[in-house]
């Protein structure tokens, strides 16, 4: 989907990462958090790497979906997705500015943004091949989404990992974690919807790896504290 079709307000922005570029939006996502922790989603079983019957390498990412259309805003679609699959209710935290992590892993700030603009835009090089015209970059759009509560007596459809807010940097320092070792940490908790293999490794991927740049730069902690 064309990035500027979803976010037309950014079409005339002077940031070099945006100006006069063909950008393809590949997903929208939400950083779900409360006063104590961040919450991330384990990938669906069809995406697991299975080196053995009782082993799995499972990707971990922010809440994420592909847009159905541009009539319903990304925020509305995300909130509906979280209500249905995570069984939780969230809002959107607006800062008045946004961050771009470009293909060279450089961070820039967009100022004067409106209520439709995501908090974080992650750019990656385009995938080659296929019949479509190759864009200049692929974009993931991420919102900050404060958690307001879990629905009572509703069974969530996905496995969620809770990471204490102060421990996010420590968690992301490793490429992956043995789940049993991770869960002995006082700042980690698994909210399990489905059975996992006995020997499971968790690997932060995609937007969560992009989020690591914001954390290491001190940006995320500062913005949430403010």
C-alpha cells in the first residue's frame, strides 16, 4: 500500500527520508505498554522454526497487522485488532512529533505532526523481484498505545510476553533467549494462550529490533516519562 495514501499529511514534509520518495507501507503496529511493562506478541505457529519435535525458535514483535483499507484509520484498525486478539483495550499516546529510523539506521525527528501520524516510522530497503514497481523503501508505522485493561472472562488468541519497562534494554541486548531462562528473570512474564514446545527460544524481530534503536538512544524512555 502506498505510504502517502495512508498518511497524506506527510506528503509535503521536508524530511529527506520522506521527500520525493516512493514508499510502500507494509504494516502498522502498536507498542502496547502500561506503567509497569511493555507487551509483545509471539508469532503464530506457522512462522516458527522447528529444529526438532520439542524445539522452536519463535519471533517476537510489537502488535502488528496489515491494513485492510484506508477508510478506517490505522489507529482504529489496530485497536480493533487488539480488542479481538489480545482481548485488551488501548488508546493512542500522541507526542506532537514522530521518529524515523531510515535505511542507514539514522534517527531523525519529525516535528509538528498531527493525530494521524505514527510515533515511529521504520524504513527498510525494498525487496527485489516481483512484478510491481520497486519502491525506494518499505515502511513500518508504529504507534504508542497505552493499555487500559484486559477484558474479563475473554480468552486471548495469542501468546504475549510481558517485559518490565526498565528492563527493555537488557532484554534486547541478546539476539534471542531460551524461554525457560528468560522467565526466571523478575521482569519477564509469559501470558500463554497456546502450548509452546518444551525447548523454546524467543527472538525479537522486525519492529522490535527497530525499537531497540529508540531505547538505546534514550528516546523511548524520555518520551514515556514526559
